[in-house]
C-alpha cells in the first residue's frame, strides 16, 4: 500500500500531481505541462502571428487619438516584452493600466516609469484606499493564508473595468499560467481570459463579494473596486482577453535578456531563487508570499523557475533538484517591513506561519511539527552554498540589491 504522502512526480521536470492548478502525469511518467511545452517546438509561429493579426484587425482604431487595446502592466520584464510586441510588431496603440499593490520596490517604480517613457504610452494607475487594502490583507491572510489575494484580484479586475468604462474591448495579456506550468490547455485552443479561471485558480475560489459575505470585518466600501464586471456589461462591450503566449514562442529568460539590453530593464538579486529577472517590483512576492506558497503547496517559485528551465533545455533535472532544495530553505526577508506597514507584531506573524505550517502538515498526515520559524528555513546562513547554486547565466550586470532599510514605495513616478 502506498504511503498517504506519496505523490507521483514528473520524470522530466520537478512538478508532482498535487500541483494546485491540476496536473496529469501519463503512463510514461511525463506531466501534461512538459507535453504541452513540446508544442513550442512544432508550432509554426509565423502562422500563429498571422492568425493573431487577423484576430485583432477588427479592434484597430481608425483614429490615432483612440486606443486599440488595454494592456495590464507592472514594473516587471514581461510588461516590457508585451509592449515591444504590441508597439513594434503589431503596431498597436495600447492604453496601459496598472494596479498599485503598495508593496513597491524602488526598482519596480523605476521600471514602470521607464516602461511608459520608452514606449510613449498613456497609463492609468489604480490606487485603492490603503486602509481597505490593509483590511483585506488581514482578512485573506487569516482566512485564506494569502497576502496576495488583493493583488491578483486588482490586477485582473481593473483592466476589465477600464475596458468597459472606456469601451475598449480588447485586453492583451502575456502568457497563460495554466498553459505554461501544467499544460491545462493547448496553445492551439487559443484560450482567453475568463471569470471562471480567475475565481477558481487565481483567487482561490473567492470573489470580492464572497469575502464580504463570509468575513464580517469587511464592508461594501472595502471590496467593491475588486468586483469583476457582470456578464451583461462584458457582452455589451464585447470584452475579449487574449494571451500572447498562444501566438509567440514564450521564453521568459530570452525575453528578459532582450528587454535588459534594449530597454534598460533593471533586475534584482533575489534571495529565494537563482532567477533574478522577474517579480522585481514587489518586496513580498519572492519573500513572504513565496514562503506561504511553499507552506501550502510544498514548493515555491524557485521550483517554477527550475521546471521552466528544464523544459527549455538549460538546466538538468538532477542539478535543478539540488538548486531547489537549497533555495526553498532560505528564510524570506523583509518580514519586519511587512509587519510595520500592516501594523502587526512580527512575533505574531512568525507564530501564524508556524501554525499554518503545522496545520497543513497535519492534514497531509505529516508529523514533523515545528516550534520555531527557523526550523522551516535551514539554509539561511550558508553563503558558500548560495554561491554554488547561483547560476551565472541567470545573473546580469544590472542587478540591484535591496536592503533592510528600504521601505515600500506607496506612490511614485520615477527613480533614477
């Protein structure tokens, strides 16, 4: 009889069948994500580009004073590459929209400013009442073990709200997470952004009104801006959200190196992954948010990075296993910064993380309970190993290091 904790793992990448997005491992031991990734090598990408041009033809504005589409952006490298494709390849005039998550790094604010400058684009930034944001974070942290619900909800609702308000029906996204990680769909399906996927996978099953009805600390004025527009409004405008990953061969490493060279994109030296190119706009994504992912699902962002590099042929599986094992044991930084901003006690935060860790392990029939937060992170002070597992081909001269004295940039336009 199999142990209850046994999980079938892909023999190519590092994902196992417990992946929260759902993954299928076939009789040969290969996961659906690896199988769909192979499509990238057989697709006629020129034909896919021509298909995209036909699809967007009806959305092109006849006037230079109108926008052709809406593009959600942040201070990340993917935003730069999306705009490069739209402006240089497709000759579209986009309206940029950005949700302010308030966890901003200086380099993220700098990149976002540079983005709208080098691509000469208009931008709308949503700054939701910061007290409402804090109330939502406290609620979703306590009830859903998530500090990032508001970020994903805002990043996915705001563009659709603007599309309806401004009658700009086409929204263009980058890659589809479900395709890239677990092969949820084929590239040939040309899947679009949907309310259902957003709720079930991005928002852990909770829409804004679900929070309002379930958790009484929140009120109408806290959550209404996170509501996804209703189907009638979407239908009346004809809102359509497409993913460029279905039409261009998506390779984040190559894309990031392209925008570093051509658009002066800046990166960060992350502590919990060898991959320094993305998520540079947020103090918490690769720290507290990442460790919550590790506690809940048994893997963290470095696993995503390693699996992606294995599939692209730039990393061997055995080497990837060692790299992931090291980085998952590195303690997240800036916990004190998060506590100070949110107005909670750091000791209480550590205890909450311990409780989440022990409760989830108990439900998984794993008995290794911990009493101290450092028991979860065993590689925090091993600098020699860190140098061993850093990958030179994922580091560039533009890397910037954050320090513990930095603070969230709540609002900002430009940093040199």
